[in-house]
C-alpha cells in the first residue's frame, strides 16, 4: 500500500521563513535551515521550499540557501520559485534539490513542463497550482496569487499532467492560513481528474484536517506550514493519530 505523506513547507522571503493568511500579511516563522533540520529529524516525509517572491521580483531562486538546507536534511526536497528554464533546474538539483515546483512559468510557457520532464524525468516535476473559488468555479492565480487568470483549476491540472507533470501541488487560496481545513471537495475532484499524486495545501489547523484531506479529499500528501512552524502540531503526534485512523503512513 502506498503511504500518505506529510510535508512541511518553507515559504521563503528575504532569506527567512514566513507565513501569512490567504497569501497576505506575512509574518516571520524562523530560520529555514534550522526548521528544515528539525523537520527532517522529526518524521517529515518530504520538505518543500518555495521562494515566494522570486517570480514577482523577477529573479531566480535562492540557490545558496537551497544548498544550506539540503545539507541539513535526509528526506526528499522540492524547491520552487522563479524557475523558468532547464538551466535553473540543473543548478537547483546540483545544490541538493530532488524535485522542482513550477507555477507561473508553467502557465506562461506550458512547453517548460514537457522540456523538464524529458530532461529530468516526470518524477522531478511538480506543477504547483494556486486557485481561488470565484462564483463556483476554481480559477488559477499566478505570481504568488496576485494575478488572476481565466484558467480552470481542473482543466489546467489535466493539461499539466498530459505535458509530463509528475505531481500536482494544489493550494486553495481561500483556505490558506485559515486553519479551517483543506478544500476537500476540490481535492477529491482533482484526484478524480488526473492520474498523478495530489499534494493538498492550504487550511491545515488540526490533526483531523489532515485525516479529512486523505479520506474525503483523496489527497496523496498533505502540506502545511504554520501549524508546524509554530509548534501547534507535532509531526510525530500527527502521524500516530493518522495511523490510529487506519491511514497508511510512515511512522
């Protein structure tokens, strides 16, 4: 049986880990290198590092910081933010990333997904999608959620997978930072639309939210930030409770 994954996320701005609500009002959450080490030691299955202002600031991901983090962990490591070419990915993989996450650049240049999949393998390519429900329709947003598009979440996810994406990281902008639970109806529809693993993001507040993402939302992995960064949920406690709820998890 394939186990479900628990993934802490380091949102990086100006070299620090930050966290906001609905993509706004960011506050400091600590040193990313120290946090990464703690998560690796305390049962995280993977780690995601997102340089959240790289695209908006039209610069590349912080490769040196990626290298520092990679030195401290022994779990799969996904890096995103400002990636727009094969050369960008080569540098990040050289500095210790195992996978890359692309978002705005994939929408602007869908061929990038295919190019990266052909060069590095689909298992290396995570397509991140930030979406907000507007009049009953889930619409994709770019540039850290600041630029709305007319793209439909499910149509875009399906196209991304057809182009070679190995995973979809779906963040509900409506749920992000609210701690009211994941967007489980959308997650379930997404899992029924595509045939690659879905990472749920946005809304984790309590242990039962993770259980619901796996059982109701049919997610393959659940990503969270503030509940881990500020010690509200311990990963080992979370995994024990999930296992008690008959969810396949690596303890």
